[in-house]
C-alpha cells in the first residue's frame, strides 16, 4: 500500500529533499486539489487522470428519497486504464 509516508520517502530518496519538506509538498498538493474540487473545478493530472464534480439529480429509493447532491468523479487516463486492464486480463 502506498501512503503519505512512503511517498515522502520516495521524494526524499530521488531528490534529496528533506522528509519535512516532502511532507509539506504532499500536503500542499492535496490541499490545492481539495480546494479546486470544492470550487467545482476540473483537475487534470497528466499520466494519472482527472477529477471533476458531477451533479446527481434527486431520485426515489425504496424507503426514502435521495436528494440532489454533488459527487466527485475520478477518470483515469488511457495509459492508467490500459495498465490496469492488462494486469486484470492476465
């Protein structure tokens, strides 16, 4: 599993940036992505994919109505999709 600590170590190892600075970089990236999503902006990360906000209409369920709401969608880039597909297809 990849987590923040493993990303920090990878950044530190490949760039000699201190772990504290690597942590700050990761925090800033996550904060910027989160803020952009909160503003309903589309985020594109080349080589990974894009995030965007989609509006979901009100709908009826069995026991209650589900109100209209927003949802965050991640759409992987073609390279990532093919990479995952090729691993599953093996």
